[in-house]
């Protein structure tokens, strides 16, 4: 079990995981398809699934009170079915004290703007997730500007993928997925042109960590999380910035179920030496501010 003192001191779990996926077939097998199998093989594991009751128990045992469950739609680029936004909303409703629901929007679909509006106005989802490598798009391209303006007007945040991706790893041609779309400099353009759009860059953006840190420092509307990497492997400069100049802009995330919360928190304790103030900011205070909790 994680032994972080500030978590043990709380009467109720307060930590917030900013980056969680469904531990069910809807994401891991249907939407993930062969590219997800490639990722699992890369790490020497198999894909298996479990239910949301087990997920909730695992999180609470680790001292985590909330998790952002991300939608997914990369259908145009991959041919795989999406995780339906209605399904995300239904699961969110069933676990409303625990889950915060984010919609998945395929920006290559003709109805992407209408779907973004429906997600917020009809489904009451709290934001959106984009995985540019899987979705095969450049967020800075002019044809996507209307989508960003729409989300900006809706007043909800977006999560963009940052850095490389293990999806398709090791397969011939990486199944056609192009890692250039994970460069955070493409997100910088969006942040500059849409200053009221709150942006969270998911993951330390390997191999572009320095660019990511520069963007988060320069753009007041851009933040980052530490998901997708166990703390043991996070770049030392990222951790240094998280404890100093970016201490108000870095958040905890796992990339569940690929990384499990207990293991992440154990390594956070072992491989970092933040003050209690910074730990609180990373583990929940920055997320509470960003997500308006």
C-alpha cells in the first residue's frame, strides 16, 4: 500500500487521477484493437479486463478519491470503434461520486462540432480527450480551429496527448501511426490562438519534455500531468520543474489500467522528495483548480 503521509492523514481520499481509461473491453479490446495488443506485447503482458466496482475498490484502497475517465474516438484513422460518449456518461452516472467524464471526439468526422456540443449540453460531460497519434491529426491545422473555438465557448477543458505512444509499438510501420502528432509544439499553436481554452497535456512528452515545460511555463492556459510514466522513469528536469516553477501546473495521473495507482504512488514516494505543499498540489490541489471541483 502507498505510505504517503499526507494521504494517510486525510479522513477521505482526496487524490485525483487526471488520466484513466475504461478497464473493460470497450476500450482495451474494441477501441484499442491490434494497436493496443502491440502495446501490451511491448511491455510483456496480456490484455485482460475487469469491472468498475473493482476499479473503484482499487482506487480507494490507494487513497484516491476521484478519477477522470476519458472517452476515445479514433475511428476515422484506425477503423476501430469508439468508446461511445453515451457509454462514458452512463458509467459516470453510475459512479458519480468517483468518476469525472470526458468525451472523446474524432476531429476527422464531419459531425465533430455537433458531437462536442452534445457531449456538454446533453450528456453533461466535463471536457474532452484527444489522442493525436491514434487519431492521425495535427491540432494546429486550420481545419480544426472551429472545433477549438466551439470547445472554448463551451467553457470546458481539453486533454491532449503529449509525446510518443506505445500504441502500435514494434509492429511494421507502427500500424501507420505517426508520432510527430504528439509533439507539444503543435499544441502551443492552439493555446496561443485560444487563450480561454484550458489545456492539459497528458504525460511527460518524451522526447519533447523540454518543449512541454517551456509551453507550460509560457502559456497560462496550459498544464501537464505525469500519467503514462512510473515516477522512476520520469525525466529529472520534469520533476525539478514540478517542484519549483511549475508547482501550480503539474498533476498526478496514471493512464489506468496500463499503470495501476498503487504502484504509481509507491514510486512517487520512493523516487521524489517534494515538500508536503508540492505533494498536495500535484496529487489533488492543482486538479481541483483545473477541473473546477
